[in-house]
């Protein structure tokens, strides 16, 4: 994922018990700025498409109600 520009960084935290047994592993992922920009643009496009579809499905009188 890092090679494709999705992740900027990652970190692993391992929680071990008293005898060295692994109890839990937590991964911390940081998205790259380019990926964040792409996701925000895609969300904006999706919202615009949904709004346009809503405009086409509502009767004209629904649009101009106060």
C-alpha cells in the first residue's frame, strides 16, 4: 500500500503478557496526503451526483417550496 501511495506511514504496537505471550497487536496507519485528496474529491463528486439525481427525480413544485 505504501508503494501505491495510499499510506504515508505505519507503526505496529505489540502488547505482550508476563511470559512473552503476544496478547494484542495494534497497527497505526497514516494515509498519504495524495490519497486523502483523492478520497475527498471522490466524496465531493458522489455528493454532486446524488444531488443532481435528487433534482431530476423531484417534481418541479417540490423545488420551489418555501
